[in-house]
C-alpha cells in the first residue's frame, strides 16, 4: 500500500495534461477564474499549488480528522470556505476590508500579500503561537532598538572618516530590505497605484507596495499582523515537507552569526539526514520517531508534533519556537536566558540600555525567563533527545553545553575588558565618549568575538557537534586569535602613542 | 507511463551482465573494439557511457525529432555517423588531421582530447554560441592580460621581500594548472611521445600533453578550438541532468570571489531545489516550469530552453551564458555592464589599462554593452522570473539588485580612496611608483573588499537571498570592517611614520 | 529483480505495525527483553536497529557467504551468537568481565559502551586493521604530545596577559570533550554509580562514565580497546551506506584545517555524487566501479573493497586508512610522508621535539615511511583512479599534487623564516625564550598559514579540485596575504620599536 502511495506521488508531480491534478476536489468558481489566466502568465505558481494539500483536501474533510493527526486547528471555518479546495481566491480575497492592498482585479477584490491574519482562519492555534514567537516581532525588535540600529548602520551604511570619527550615510530602504530585513521582515506600506499593460487583460491597475517583495519572519503586513507563514511553508505548495527539512531554516541561519545549518550538516544528525532522508517520510502527521525519520531535523527538535512508535506524544507542536529552548545562544553580547516577551524592545539592562545583558556580562533578569521556566523548556527539548539517547547521554551532552555557555561568556568578558581598556586609554571612542561601540576597527574585531566566534562555538555545542565548528571553523581557534590580536593592537598603541590615560 | 520510464531508468543503471545496456542501438565496430579492452582497464568510463543518451539513440533518430525537443542542432551529420550509437570511436577519431594529439592506437588514429570542434559535428548551434561565451576565452582573458597576470602572480607566486618591495618567483606550470587554470582552462600542447607497457596490449606509444588533464571552460585544445564541453556535460555520460543541477556550476563558482553556489543553496530557490529535486524531472527537453521543476537551478535562469505549461517558449536555450545578464557582477574593480567581446583582452579603460573599469569607478564604455542591450538582457532573464512571480515582485527585486550594484561600487570607491592616500603618502608602492596594486599587505586587504565582499554582496542580491551572504557571510559586515581596518592601518602609520607626502 | 529489492527496502522502512521487521530471523530472548522496554523509551534506537542488517541476517548466514562478498571476517563466531540476529543483548553483554561499565540491569550484566573489542568478535580483520590506523590512536596522539597540548591550550584555554606573556587557564574536561576530543575521542572512565527513577522500571542503578557521550575515532574504551566503530558505522543501523557516503567523513573533516568535505563537494567527483547518488547502489559488497557508482566517495578511494565490472579486485578493503596514502597532508608544520607507527607520540624530529618535521622543514625520517612504501601506497590508490581515468591523466594529476606538496611546504618555510626573525628581534617569545610558538598574535597568524591555508591548498590539489579551494577559499590567496601581513607586522615594529637585534 505504501508502494502505491509512492508511485501516485511521483505520478501526480507530472499531471499528464496540465489539468488540475486533484480533479475530484471542487474548486471554487473564483479560483477557477484566477487559474485561467495565471496558469499562462505564472505557470510555476499554479502548478505548485496544484501539488499542494490545499488543492487536494477541503477544509471540511480536514476538520473531520480526529486526534493528533488533525492539521486544521480552528474549531470551524466560515461556511463559504469549507467545501472547496483552498485555492487562489480563498486566501487572496479573505478579510478584504483589513488589507490596505485590497484592489479590484477583474471584478474581484483581492489583496496581494496574504498574512498570518488570513492563515489564522483555519490555523488559529499556529497563528496564535507564532504571534508569541520572538520571530514574529523581528522587524520591530531590530528597527526600534537604538543600539541595534547603531550596529545595523555600522554594517550597512557608507562610512566616512571625519575628524577622527566614523560617520555613516544611512543605508537606503532597498539595501535594508535585502540585507537585515530580508530575514527580519520589512514593514509593508501601500504608497500608490500604478497601471500596467498586461498580456492577457490589457491595462490593469495595481497597488504599489513599499517593502515588497518580502517573506521575512517578522514582516509587518498590510493588515497589521506580523510575520509571513510562507517564510517556512513556502508558497504555493505550503508543503510540510519543506518546513521539516533543514534547508528552510538554512535560508536565514547559515551565516557565521547563527551558523546552525553549517553545524547541523556536519553533525551526526545531519549526516544521517543527508545520507538517508530520501527514505524517510516527511509528510506524516503526527511525526513518528524511528518510523518516519531516524534522526532529527531542525523541526523535529524545535517545532513539530513528535510521537513515539506507540503513538505517545513526545513533544507537542509549537510555533512559539523557543518553547523548547532555555537559552538564547545568540550573544547580545552574552548568551542569556530567553526573553519573557517576544517584543524585546521592552528590555533594559542595568545601565538602561535595550540589551538583555550589560557589557560586564550581567543579565537583565526581570526581562528574562527564570530558572523554573528554563528547566521546563530544557525538559521539553530533552524529551526529544531521549527518543534515541539514554539519560546519561542526554545529561552529559547538556552539562557540556551549559558549560560552554559559561565559558564562551567568560571569554567574551575577557575581550570586553581589553576593549574597555582601549576606550579608557582614549584609543577608540566608546560609550563613555558617546561613541558607537561598533564602528571603529578595534571594536569591529571585538564584535567578531561574540557575534561570530562565541555564537558558533555555542551552536556547535548545542547540537552536539563540537568537532570543527567548535574548534577551527569560526570557533575557539578564531576566538582566542581575535583576543590575542586585540591585545596586540592595544599593546602597540600603548607603547607608541602614549595617550594620557584618564 | 511515467512510472514505467522511472523504473526502467533504475533498472538500466545496473546492467545485469555488464553487456551494453541499449542492445537495440547499433554500436560501430570501431567502438566495439575500444570497449573490449577499456571495459576492463577503465570500467567506470565505459559503464558511464553505457548509461548515456549517446549510447541509446543514434544521431539519425535524434535528427528525427521535430520542434523544441530536438537536441541535435546541426541540420545533418556525416553519413558514417548517423546510424550507430555515438560511442568511443565516433568522437575520438573525428577530424584526425586537426588534432595535434592524434596517434595510432591498435590500428586506429585516435586523439585523446575531444574538443568543442568535435562536438560541433552534431551540436553546431551550442558550439557556436559557446564560442561567443566569455568562458570560452577564459584562458586568454587571464593569461594575456598583464594586470590580471600581476594579480595571479601575487596569489600563486612565492614571495620574497627585498629592499622594501615584494618580488615573486613565478608559479610553475603545475601550480598554475591546478589553481587559476583549473577553471579557466589550460593551454594544451603535445610535447613528445612516450612508450608505456600496458596490461592488455604490451608496449604502446602515447602522446605526452602539456597542460593535461584539464576540463576548464576555456581550455585551448589541440585543434585550436576553445573550451571543454565536458566541463559541464561531464564525460562520459554527458547527462543533461548533470548540467542542469547546480552542483556542476559549483565546481568553479563556490569560492568567496564568486560564491554563487553558497548563495543559491541558502536562497528560497535553493531550499526548494534541495528539498524537492528528487521529485523533479531533469531530463525533459524542453524544460517546463511547474511541470518539470518548481524552482530554478542555475541552468533554468541562465542557459536552458524553458517553456510554460502551454508549451510557449519562456526563454530560448543559450550557450552564450551572459545572453540573459545585463551586469557583470564580478568586480574588476567595480561591477559593470557586460563586455561586448568575449575576448576581454581588447578592453582598455581611460587610463589605458586592460580593465573594464578604472580605479575611480569609471567604466570603459566603448567596450561594454549599452543600455539598450542591457535592457534586452534584463527582460530576457525577467521572463524566467515571471514564470513564478508577479511583475511587482520582479520589479521590486531588480530595483534592489541594481541599487546594490551602485552601493557596492560606491563602497569600493571609498576603499580605493583610502588606498590612494596610502600610495600618496608613500606607505605602499602603487601604480604611481610602478608598484603592483596587489602585492603589499594593505593592498591585499583592499582586494578583499572588491574581490570577495562586494562580489558576495552582489551575488546575494542578484539571487534574492540577502540574508546571510548580504550581511555577515563575507558581505557588508566584512566590507565595512575591512574599510575600517584600512583606515586604522593608515592612521597609525600617518601618526607614527610621518613620511613626506608628495 | 533489482526493482523488487528496491521496493522492499522502501516498504521495510515503514513497518506497518511497529513489529520487528525481519520476523523470519530469530531474535534472542535476551534481546527481546531489551526491546520490550526500549521500544517505548528510546523508539529511535530500536527502529534503527530493526532496519539494520544485524536484525535481518544471522552470523551463521553471513559466514556462509563465499568470496569477496563476505562481510564477517572472523573465521567463526561463538556458538551462542551464530543463530540469532545480532541484537541489543548480543553486543551489550559481550565480554562482561572486560568492560569497567558492566552493571546488572534487570537481571542481565550489560555494558553501555560497545567497543571495537566487541565488534571484533565477528569483524576481526577490520578491528585489527583499524587498531593499526592512526585514527585509533587519536586520543593519545593529541593528549600525550606536549607540543600539541601547547597548541590545544592556546586554542581552548582562557587567555590572560600578564607581564607581556600569555598564560592560559587550562580548559576544563567538558570543553575538551566537545572540541578537540569530540573527533579524537575521549578517555572513558567509570567514576561511580547513580540511581535514577525510570518510567518503566522504577529505581535503577547506572554507572557514571566520565568522557561520555563520545564517538570519537580514537576513544579509549572501558575495556582498553581504542576507537568507536560507530564513528563511521553509525549506531544502531550500522549501515554500510552511511559509511560509504561522504557525509560521515564530513563530521570531522569539514573545518578549515582538514576541509576535505568542502573540497570534495566542489570537485567533479563530488558533483557527480551529489547529482546522481540517488541512482547508485551503496550497499553492494564488493562495490563495483561503473555498476554501483559512477564517481568515488571518500570510502571508494580510501577504504572500500572495490572491483571492476569483471569482478577483479581493484583495491582491497582496508580499515588502516592510510594504506593508500603516501603523504600526510596535514601540516605539522610541513606535509610529510606518513608516520610508520600509528602511535605518533614516539616521533622525534632532529631537535628532539615530538613532531614529524622540524621548523626548518626537515622531516623526522626514521619515523616516517620510506620511498618504497610511499610508492606502494601511491600505486594502491592510483589503481582506483585508473578505474575511470587514463594513465596520462592519473600521472598528470599526481605530478601536480606532489608539486603542490613541495610548493606549500616552501611557502610555509618562508613564513616560518619571518617568524624566526620576529623571535630573534625579541618581538615575540619563541622557543628560544621558552615561549610557546602558538600563543601570541603574530604566531597565530603564522599558524593560519600551515594549519589552514597550506592544508586547504594541498587537499584541493589531492582531490583534483584546484579551483576555488586552491585559490580563494582559504587557499593560495589567503596564504600569500598572511605572509604579507606577517612581514608588514614585523616591518612596522622593526621601524618603531627598534629592539636590539641579537
């Protein structure tokens, strides 16, 4: 029976005649009208949707599933939507009054940007969880934090040296949209209308949208909701397979600041995924350890509903992705317990800065989860580990990991002490002289230490892959080298420039 | 029917008895003679060929295909070749008088190195297009450009510091062949003969070929033709699947100078390819968007004949790979419009240097394509984008990309200004003092900026993957850091060494 | 028939009811008892084993195979083991008196850590070969070499600058276990017992093991044997497919010190693997060139039993992995012939240091293999190359490779000469002043040259992939840049600090 399903899956990828594959599922008239033109002008989108579960199952059928296999978490869906496939019109005409980009298109009011507010119609639980996810707030968390803005400007802006100080031409919107905000999400805004001459329908009017295109995890949508479900559930197939394979997370987590994909790929788990994933089952809900997959992907540990071969729930699905994470490894400037609020702009450290830690390594305790919550999250994640590993294995792994959180924080503090001496010696303008801590050469070398090397070391530790990324590949080797270089830079200038120390 | 083909494909990979798989296709006697020995001494090559389309279809059959599905572009093939499989002898004995490595081997005149001049017998259109491709000229474009030679020597040569200047022992031929010219292609030359004792035929004489082995894209062949079709259509299966998957392009485009594979792999397109490619069809000609593949590979955007689900041509096949590219992103020293001639040694900037731009960012306009041609190429590529994306999406993406071309060029100019001040202050020997601009420490740091970081940022932008490669992974973060370091280096020496400025 | 096997493989991955898949193979009562509980508490392990060959074939059946297809190399196995599947109890209760972690668990004496000493029961030849493999000694080779310890401390330790010298707080055991010793292997030691409350059996006592978890290649086991077969033959499927695909080697060979996976992935061989491996056969023994695979993986060149399509042995299986390697490319400090003894702590260079070369590039000849043995190994590996390449190709490739060994050694010597001048000028404390050669900023930059860039260049050369890794990606570009920076550092300090030169 499995065999038959497999062959059907292959066959359905190649619809013999281009007709809608799942012919037995009713498609609304509105959607049929969309497809008529768009299959010609954007064949890729239409074909993608035809392969989707949205095209093959009606919400009514989906609501009929009982137990943990149910994918539609809303208790019911509006009557008009229940009995047809979830097609173009079903999503792009939802809640027209709430979308600033709603416009009349061949007789129908449609909007371009489908938002979590729309997806919530059927997937209420996932949308609500995600709204509590730190990612949903990624736009504001960066754009409305003065200190992060300073770092952003020092990276993106065009630098000019004037009077011994750096000044930055602010990066333009296009640069920001394709760099930091590519992942964080842009803030969308309708700025006007334009008329375009189309191949199939002559002149048509379309809204102009600032910040478009974007599929960042914290996109500020035109209905005010936050995020883009398509960041992970890539349109228009919205395949759970896409979200469960590690390549989706890689889109934003491959760089040296958060090199989780690189670390995963070279871990034992990543080895098994790469070697055997073609024999695994990525569409099953719930997802059964050992039966459907033999080593975790990102989703298995951090998001998915995972059960054992008896059907017992090992981990509940959660779209609040830090629900299984006690520590926030991404050093700002030090690794720290996860923030309580997904809106991190509320955080103040003891110096009043919008940072979860201060420069001396102290944590902004009132804004971060406490030990009890950390322990709850630790145990939630460990339940997944225990699916394949004994208790002594799991405890050993975690003890090493939490040791590494401490040790990398300690080395970051050592580096910060050197920088503080540099500032005190007047060799760079730090916060004491109202300078940015991110813009001068020596400060940038310091940033490498916590932003690249400490982070890499911690992610390597977390995923139990200490080998290369914990040592040579942006890990401890580079960290100690950078500390030595900072000291070397300081020693030379101390010896030669002899500025007055305060 | 699809199912059956699939199973046959699997089965044919494992010929039950080692006999030639496609028994029904006639194999020439000459080829049969080759196989008799070579199946024993080089079994991998023979088996590879047995799985090839060349072994399964005669040119005559291939010529019978009408319309866009036809793969043999020559109007006809020489009579002796039409009715048998395209085997060992068919290619290795073609045009014997033109190949300097032709030698008598067990009674037949064969040549070792098959060239585009040979492949052109059946594939005239592809060979002619490729000859106009900048890649075909990659040997000369590097070897015959004095300035690039200078850069090459500063990278490959053994450096010695003498009298405050660097001198370089020229890299030997072996080093050059496996580094720059591994991709650019070597210049082949027959230097003599050697006798080797063979397992199956005793003593045999073979030509000795300088520059061999090599499969670089601009190899200068022993018949004078340029390039190696096997660079992408890997011998001896010559599978279009190989050429269409991104791993082929990765062979030469993975390094930090042209990190297109790294960027692609972490893009949305790359995610979909990695996640779903096992369900896609990579052998169909033409290649149908949505039906055969759901996200583009390198080939889909830059080379292949792509059609929509109605069979309309979206993009014509082109082996002149910049046919869809208005901009040359690879900074020399700045990104610029593509050169008109694939032979770039003809270019002179306004200072008479063989560079498409000058150090102040000016472009060598007479040698580069004009705005109209840029627009034509832009629209040719955008037609592929539109296969899955709306016009506002595509326009938004391109506006960002062309903004990034300008912005990275501007930052490169900022860095160049610092270097020019360094030269003016006598702290390094630049062109004004007849020094190489590439050999001293501060000049090498400058090269990082345009050769690695500006390029990476641009490729990340071009492929709509701004996240990590546009920011931390050799992108803007490193670019601004390097500029700060250059300034820091200059400031220290200005303060301490106080050389006379001119 | 092939088709049927393929489908069975797919089907068996998804046991319909969770029952043991290979029902026709007898499972011992002891193993059945293990599975009863562990299928619930660690479902992943049990399911993994159920898919293994160990679950599907008895040793007796395996012993019946004649010729090169035989996988059990021991002439016989103890009677009690021959007729049942190789299950939990078969391995975890073997040789109970020899394992320090043997403990009573629900009525059975089991040990947690299965060792090569256990695997040797059936796989004597592989265990004995591996014991002569340098990897088996990776713990001692690092931990018991004073000079490598010095390097390790400079990378892992917390650095403090005192009186112009660096001192290091020794890294703790947890840090060491997840960094260097993650791959090298930890030294396991039973330190006590602990009682844990278990879900299914209430309070149970377990041994506490220092250094656990670990699967490093040189793990020192609790029975005194060295290594972990599971490093490559990942538990509990122990699939030969896992060991043969390159992702396994990647676990420890992806970093910039030994970037073999990065180089392989961007080589022609890696391209073909990535593009076509889903159609190849990774479980066949022996492994036939051309029939089972069309391009080599790590295992094909370095480990596996490879035959041609006539069944002739091209390369014998060897778990002494340098059996086909004349050169040790990993520079310490220079590339050199492979050590004779896998225990490299016995080596002394002519200055009495425990290094295979001295700082001037001289090799510790008495401890390294001689030219005849190098030639034997070269020819053993070349036999694999010749499976797909002609003699002139193979000879050309090897000539380039050995040229690169010489050239990178020569450049490393150039860099070392600069460092020696730095030491002589008193600008850093080298061996002459009893200083570590690895801890100061300038020394760390020197280490980049041999540890990262020379190694990368050599691995790129060895795998015939000179393109990016031989030039820009941590290759020659970075090597010459680092040499220029070292000189620049020295020149500035010579000019300004004017210390007395000796």
